[in-house]
C-alpha cells in the first residue's frame, strides 16, 4: 500500500487542570507534573497512549463489533505498533519471568511519532490534597493523606508535533480519532486532565539541517548534540528499568543516518546509500562517540586503565593541582624495572588531601552526561485503566548532552548522501515517543591527523627520556631510544580476544617490524547491541574494554605518523564498522602526573 508522510500539530486546550506524573520529584509524595526548564509539558508517551486508545475505539466501532473488544485493529497497529514487544526475539525462551518482554512476537514500534506537548504560554502549578479511601468500607483513612501537583486550568493550550509515514486509511483514522481524545494524564475520573483536542496540518518542519558537513577531509571528528532526551541501548534488561548508556555507539549513529536517509526519500537500493552505509568495504567508519563537555573542542578519552586518581580529583580545591591524577603505564614500567633491582617505590598519595590514589574512572576531556529518571505507567489498551504491574522507569540523558567521535572513509558517495538528508536524525530508544533527535556535525579537529600524532609522540619521548637515562645509569634499561616507545589507549572497546590483544594491537601498529610489549593495563568486557536489519540482538562478544592501554617498543624503525594517524580513526580488530577498535596514539593522559 502506498505510504505518505503526514506532519501536523496536535493542539490540546485544557478544560481542567492537568496531572501528568512521570519525572521524579524531590519530595516523592508529590506527583510532580512534568516540568522541564520551567515549561509544563505532557510527555509524548502519555499523548501517544491517549491517541492510541482513541484510534482503537474508533476502528473497533467502525468494524461493527467484528473485532473483539480487546483486539487492536490493523490500522491502529500500523500507527502505534502491534501489541507485544517491539523486540520480539530478544528474550525468547530464556525464562518465565521475562516472557512478558517477548510477547507474542511480531510486535513493531509503529509509524506514528509524537513529541512532548509544550505549553504555549506560562501555566501555573497548584497542589491538590487528597485522602486515601479504604476500598472495603469506603471510609476515609486518616493516615493516608497525599498531595499532588497539578498544572494549568481551563483555556491553557499545549501543542505537540505529530509525524508519520503511513497508509492513507491509517492517517485518516488518526485524523478522525483526534476528536475522541477527551482526557490526558492521571485522575481523569476525578475531573483532572480534561482536554479538547484538535489537529492543524503543518508542512514538514525543518528549521535546521540535522546533518552538517564542515570540511572536505575524509577523516574528521563527528559531534552529536542531543536536542531531545536520549535513551541509548545496550539491550534492555529483563527488569522494568532501562538505563541509557553514556555514549553513542558507531553502529547506532550509522543506523540513525541510514534511517534519516530513508525518511528523506533516498532508496535503500541507491548506489551512494549502499557505498556509504551498507558495503563493509567502503562504508563510513563511525567510531563510538563519547560524552564531551559542551564547550571544549576535545576528543574525549575513557580514563586509561593505568590511571590513578584521588577520589576527590573533581573537587574545587583539587582542580589544576599536579599529581591528583597520574598515569602509571610508562612510569610504572620503569618503576617495575627498578623494583626488580631491589629499589623501592612509594605508593602515590594525593598532594592535596594525602589519600592514596586509586584506579580512575570516567573520562579524560569529557564528562558524564546529565540524566533524569522518568517513571511511566503502562495502560490497558482496552479499558484505559492503569496496569499495576507495568510501572517502568527509564534513565534518560538530558537534552544538550554532547558526544564526540571520529569518522573515516568519508568519500564522495558519503558526501553526496549526507547532503541529501533533510529528515531529523534520531538515535536510541523510544524514538516515536519524543526522544532521540540529535544534530550531527562533521568537523575538523586539531586532535586528529599526522601533525597531532607527531606532536604527541614527541612529547611522550621527551617525557620518557630522563626516566630512561636514570634506568640506563642503574643498568636496568631495556630500551635505548625513547623515540621507539609507543603508548596506546583504546578509545573504544576493541573486538579482539583479550589474551591475544597485546600481540594483535602491536602487529597492527608495527606491521612487519619486530616489537616488544613492555606494559599492559587491560580489562575485558562484552558488547552486544540491537540490529534493526535482522531484526534481533547482535551476539554477545568478548572485547577488550575501552580505556585499556599498552606500551610497546619497536625493535626496528617505528611506524610513520601518517600511518598511525590513519590507524587511530580506522581502528583495529573486528566490527570496526560498528564503532569498535579505535585507538588514541600517545594521548596526553598517559603523561599525566610524571611528565
Ligand atoms: Zn585528594
């Protein structure tokens, strides 16, 4: 059936105050109405629920009772997704308690996208008091008082964007069902949340290009800025809490670009689409993009496994003090040589608070994104009543969060394709419930390329030289020339078997030149992900975790800066097209504290 794209604005005029819970409030006894930056909003999931219920009723009425009361008609399914999980194969056959997630299989996520409804003018909040009632006797229970925050009143208007690409009958059903939406949110039976809904057709709203290309180079940094909350997978857990990962994987970004291209009317069979996004030999190599600070033009790095830091390194009195964090990859290797000769090495302590330094976590040149816990209530589609077992929470990343990664093989085909994308780019989960929209910018970075690698290697050699000189005087040096040292940190997870990783990373760095592995600070992990093409979860695979670090020495001529600069963005190991295997050559973080 032919599909068409439909853009509209849903207008909700309040007839009574709203009670829309969800975002956790500081005092948990108050059901805070969703407040985001002082604007009152109705979360997209609540609107979507109200629209779905209206469409179900209308479609079932139109089929003259032929459909069972609880069943959902085909047009409603087209718009809102089939009942059951939209990730049907995820938990198949893995136990009784997660059967609820696997549903009847065949579930889909639906074609209608609803955004949050935002108040047009300032709305005011008020607190309503209530008394719990004993269900058996009907008497008030004096010890069960509750308070609820409600927002707005008759006449206040909120509006939300609707977007879908669906068949004409489905769009028609949606348009006619809007009038049936008479309530949104909680306590509708107590007079709250009464609304009058209407729809205004709008032309496709494209205020700003979602993909921007600022350079002609084939190897660039890619900056992703969240314009809506994000829920980045990982795979959902069998519990009812889903927490966002703190980074945008390369696979997710590639999928989001492909999705935006399709929604921009570019066919999957189009030659540039295949070359830039599908063919593993030529496709753009997106790395995982890590959380960055909004302002700094840094390429963030996971804290190297060899890094020690004071627990309070982030405190005000610790800032910019040399020695509150120090890396031990190079200095520790040399200290090890001295220890073998009977020397002693004191434990590192914080110069500010005298605590012993411990393994560092987090990011260097980046910061964990802000998060918010959002709790939602699943509703029975047929009755509209809350389903008590279906309370679920998501831990979402807040808008304005910024992620930076690298990109390689940005050839002519990729450039032509990116220039044609005009649909919004969306990443992660709950994309049709107001989440996921990002802006993607490809830009040059002073941290990438031959010159950057050259300067970092020179700094490492300069810092290591005095230590090597001491070692030589004591007769323990194994490496004569500091220029032949090469230290590397995994910027992303690396898909190599952990036991073979030092040898395989070294081989990628040095090629045919013999080398020695001097020090390893490595951790093992696993990676998976959701594949939308199959669809199904990707097999769990062992990886060497991001932040693992290695120190090598070349036994012949060390590789060229140009070669290493390309290796940084093209990566090592398997699954490089999914964002894995990226390296940072001699990053400054490895010289921290002993330089
Ligand atoms: Zn300290």
